[in-house]
C-alpha cells in the first residue's frame, strides 16, 4: 500500500485511457462536465488498487461506453494533468480497434453523471479538426493524425496538456 501512496504523491492520481477506433477510423469520445470546463476526451479514469494501467483502461471502457476492443496496445501516449484547484493525474493511453459502434455503458446515466460524463459519441478526425469544442489532450487532432497515419508509436509520446 505504501508504494501506491508514494506513486500517487509523486506523479498524481494514476489513470488509464483508451483510444478506441472503429472501422471508419472514427474515435470514441466522452464529454466531461468538469468544475472548470467542458471537454471531450477518450474514455478512461483512475487506476484502482491492485489494477494495472491496462486493466483499468479495459474496466473504464466497459463502465463508460460498453465497448471493449479484443486487444489493446500500448501505452502509446502519456499525459500529466495539473489543475489550478490542485488536482493532479498521470495518464497512460492505450489504443484498440472495434467493429462495434453501439455505445452501451455498464454504468447508468446517473452513475455517468457522477463521473462527470454527460455524452459520448464517435468523431472523425475531420470533425475534431473543424470543431469549436475543447478536447483533452488539447492537441488530440495531431496525435490522432499521427496514430492513423503511422500506427502505434515505438515509444510513448508525451501529449502535453
């Protein structure tokens, strides 16, 4: 337990996210209503005690969108989140492909709202590029472009904010 507490203090809350791509190369995003902003991001959340990052990514996908790819790869990206309120989180991102596009979260609408999730949708890269919405990470369109054109990176990429 001490090791987990030490990690949280050093890097912030550990979290896992998964970039889920469908057969049309659209990405599955969830919309978060946060205290400071509203933004779209790939599904994911905190790593629970005893979980690996990969296990957490799979659990979070099931809870938030009900779509779990047969295989996930990575981690492909990493991100440090620091808010003005003092919240800090270290995120590892994975990637997986799916033929299923039906969003059927394990969580109820009330549970999703408790998590700050108010919507989920499939987005094309073009839609993201031309959108006025906020995304996390802020350069999501560039990261997705590289992922779609070049595949899984050899080394983890730091996403920035």
